[in-house]
């Protein structure tokens, strides 16, 4: 049987906005996105919301539900009590375009700043070979659907607008980790992650891992290993000695 849910939906744009209260019918087995669509069809036809697949694979319907960054299409209404008030707001870390639609172009800018995979010069595409264990190690990071929930919940970005220029965020740390762990990639991703993308600003609170809908262990499997690699690269005395001897021999 259905019931009427109390919904508080953020309405507005980059200049101003407010929460509007609505009573919306909820059917059995529905998710928050279903209720938002019903609200559009009844009381708020001009409500702006971004969505695409409704299957948890496109990452488009990211929002904050009762303050938690979530996918609206994967948040079931039966996880809330029928008399509970449900608040839906846009991603807080990014500028609002309209209503529940945030401007996430910051993330595409950061993506362009990361150099693409560079294979060995003596091999052509199609000639690359690698062990299955290396494939499996980075395959986890390939599950990312770019919903940017991890970016939204990261307090380095969320609470400090001034950090955005120097801090790429967890989504792009897993990209850097994926490339650095690739046995055929020829670029030094460790120094780049630290010096150009702000890896050192992350204090590994694991809030990004907590909201990832693909259950990627962002902190444990990507950020912490990258931090350890940076320490080895920049501060290990044996590594420093090896580089110094190597330079002297080449001279």
C-alpha cells in the first residue's frame, strides 16, 4: 500500500533558494528518484533534476538526502520511516545551477589536468601484455561511475573553496593510483599526485569511501598506497642515494 511522504526539496539557483515542503505519494518498492518524478508530474513541473539511467550506473542523479551524498535512484524509500521528513538538496560542494542540479564542471577540469596513460615507446597499442594480478589490482578503480559523491563529501573541497585549485579530490586520486599501479605506464604519477594534485592535503578520514555507490575502497586501496609511494619516492634515504649515484654515473 502507498502512503504520503513529507518531502523538503531545495528550490532555487546560484543566487538564492529555499526548502519547499511537499506531500508526495509513495508506492511500494520506489526510490527517491521515483518520488521526485511524481512531484514533477503533479505539484512542481518546473523542478530541475539531473538523471539518466535510473540504475545506479550513470552517476547523474547525485544529491544530498537528509544531508548524506547519495544517488537518488539507489536510495529506497522503505529505508525511511513513513512519518519521517525527507530532505533532498543539491551537492553542497559545487555551485547550484537550478534546484537539484549542481555545476560539477570542476571535476571535468581536474580530469583534463591528469596526463593520459603513456605506454612504452617500443610497443604499439595491442602489443601490451601484463599479468592478471596487475589487471585485478587496478580494475576496482575502473568501476567509478563519476557520480562525484566522493568529491562532494570530501571536506577539503566541501568546506574550503580555496582548496579547489590545488586539490584534485578522491575521484582523481584513484585515477592517479590506477595509472601508477599500471606496470606499463611510463610517467611518474607519485610526484605529480603530491606536487600538482594535492595528495598531501588528504587526511584519510574515509568519508569518500563511505559514500561510494560502487563500494570502491578509495582510501585503503588508492589514497593510502599512493601516500606510501610518495614517501618512498621523496623521503626514503636509500631511494635518494640510488638516484644520486645514478646521476653521478651518468655525468
